[in-house]
């Protein structure tokens, strides 16, 4: 294994600039935002209804699987180096955090050393 660690960072574009990363996934335009549902707006990826809503979004599971394949491709490289994957959405509380959690679980099952950080998960809801 060429990767020493896979760092996964979820974040919200509305809070600050994206973190520095090898790969950045922007979920804002292509995947529906649970924020629009008043029942989910104040919840986060720590709440099961949010995770269920995000993971039921068409294309999300394929994105997670494809990103895991990208991590494998980096791992196949000849140089040992950490890999940082940043996953962003508008506020960082729903889509990005859920996808980051699912990706971290999936990669950890392969034996990779994974560190998961939620930069903006606990920040206040951004009403836009």
C-alpha cells in the first residue's frame, strides 16, 4: 500500500474556502439538499433521517464507490504519500458529512488508515 493515510474532510462552501486536498468533491449542484426539507434542516449527518435521505439520492452511492476506486488508483502509485479527499456541500451538515462518513467506512474496510474530519458539521445552519 503506497498511501500512508487517507484523510477525508467534509466541509461547507458557505463557511469558508475549501480545504487543501488531492481530490475535492463538490456536491452542491448535482445532488439534492436535505436543507430544503424543514424536517431535516436543523438536523445533521449524525441523525439517521439525514443519512437516509442523502444515501437515497440518485447517484450518491455510485459517487462513493467511484471515489473509493480513485483512492485505490492513488494507492497503486509508486510513491508513498497521504491522500486527502475533501467533500463539500453548501453548509457541510448534510450531504458532505454523510458522504464523507460512508466513504470513510468503505475505505476502512479495505484496511486503509482513514482519518475523518467534519470541519463545519457543528456550525449553525446557514439560511440562504
